[in-house]
């Protein structure tokens, strides 16, 4: 008789277990729908760094140029002015003018924000970063450590 009383409880547990197992599946189905849209916000573009004039056309480099990434098919992606873009131009240790940038289109302008910078040298893709070994802090633009003001150290690493 005891067993019969337990049966409804077991069914309920089974139902709960089913729901618990099913929920992550439902969620991942949801993410599958949203995934491609989210990925479209970021563009990964390979190209060479070029200077741009006010009309966003490729121009010879002067002093305070706008910068752009020119892909192999000739498309120009103007880059948002800032330290991330300047670093690509000014960091001589990169020893290349070819980059793979992860870009995000700015809503209110024609420029792209740099989400991630990688460079290509001799056909190989590299990550680069600046590191403070005192504070164990990694940054992606050069200069003194934001924490202890000691100069950060340049590092580069081939992408596997
Ligand atoms: Zn530091």
C-alpha cells in the first residue's frame, strides 16, 4: 500500500526532472535563433591599414589622419579615432601593415569601433598585448600601467 501512495510523487518528480532537462535545450534553441544576429554586429575584416582624407577615401598619410582598414576586395572600413587605431599605426614592433580586426559599426557614424586587433606578419596571425608583471594586468594599448604607472611590456603570440 505504501508504494501506491508514492506513485503520484514519483510522476511529479519525473515531470520536474523532464522540465529541468528540457529547459537548457529550449534555451539553447533560443540562442540558436539569436546567435547569428548577435554575430552580425561584429565584423572580422582582414586588410591593410590606410590613411583616409575627410571624404573617407584613401590618401597619403599626413599628421592627424583618419585611419581605415582596406580589405582585399578594396572595401574601406573607416576606424573610430582613438588609441586602439593609433596603436596600429604607431606601434613599430608590430612590423607589419596587415591586420585582422574585429569591428563593430558605430550607430551614429560611418566609422567602426575596434573590438579586437590582431596582426598578420609573413602570412601568420598574431595576438599582441601589453602586460604589467607587477599588477598582472593586460591591456591592448601601450603606455604606463593603469594601476602602478610602470611602463607595460609589449608581447606578441602567434594564434594557433
Ligand atoms: Zn602595474
